[in-house]
């Protein structure tokens, strides 16, 4: 039987294993490559009106312009909690720099939040930073230092990745050397820091509020991103969606043109 360390490692991998809605396999059915619109049309008879309303509401609040990076996390429960928070605040992408090697298993779960997120797993901080820079993200690390900016004073009109460190050492020195700035959450009591899931919640709340104040909205999906996510969210909402789509495509072929 697997020992506790093996169980914890398996659970961490289950949570952060890379999987995104940009994977072409989502829209590949045999030799066919479907468009998001074609997938939506084929699955619409199998999705309730209530579920379609839930998907539409989620899409209206979704964004790629704000994301989270977890650096060297150890506790699977904390990762799960941050994932739930990220999904709840409408983030679509989620990054994990998975370098701890040894993990702690917690009974807390992501309650399926990882299912709806574009998850990126990185084995080195530099690779994560390079990807984010290539996609025009500014990196802000939650880190207490004299030069840090209070989170409520940050301008989130820029595309931003919020970086949170692990439970023991915080953000690694390597990653701190590659960020743009540091932010902090004011503390009024005797504790020196917040749990990472609490810190993520406070920071994402501040970011969402700032974006609404500046733009009048938080969600900002348009065009192909929205279309792709609608189709993938529908596929994730329908059991055996692949078999259903392939059956309809086969029936269409049998009928022929016209």
C-alpha cells in the first residue's frame, strides 16, 4: 500500500497536473477538428437550460488578465483552497511552480475547482516566469518587505500574476529575483502573516474590486477565448460527451449531404 508521502505526492499531482482548455485534444474527434461552435450545437440538446445559464454567468465573470502563481507549495489542502478561491473570483488560469518534492496531504479538497481552471505545472520558476513574461504579465509577489505596496493601493489595470510562496519559507529567493514588485496585506494583530489561502483571498478580492472600479466589470472574455471556454465548459458538464458527439457525427455521415 502507498505510504503517506506517496499519497500526498499523488494528490498534489492530481491537483496541479497540467491541463488547459487550449489543448487541441478537446476539439479533436477522430480525424475531425471541430470548432467551439460546432461542439456547442452538438451538445446543446444534452445540457439543461439551468446549466447553460450557470455557464453563461461564469463566463461573464471570467478573466485571463489576472492569475495566481503558487511557488513550492507543500500542503495539498492549501493548494486546493487557493484553487477554490481562484475559481470563485473568476480566474481562468492557475500556475504551480512544483518544486517542493515532499508534500503534506490534507483532507481539504478543491471541491472540483481544478476541473474548471487552466492549470499550468512548472518544474522551475524561470520557465514559469518566461511564460508569463511572454504573455505580458506583470509579476507581483505577496511578500513582506519595507518596499512592498499595500494590496489595496495596487493598480490592477495591467495584466497581473499574483505570486504566493509556500507555507514555510514564502516566495523563494529565486522567484523574488524575477518579479516586478512586492505587495503586502496590512496586519493589525500579533500574527506576522496570513495562511496562504487567506492571503490569496484578500489579494484577489482587492484585485477584483480595483478592476471593477476602473473598468466597470471584472470579467473580460471576448471572441475566441469565450467561445472556446463555453464549449469546454459544456463538455465538462455532460457525461460521456465524447461518445455523444462522435455518435452524432457518425449519424450525420450516414445521412449524407442535404
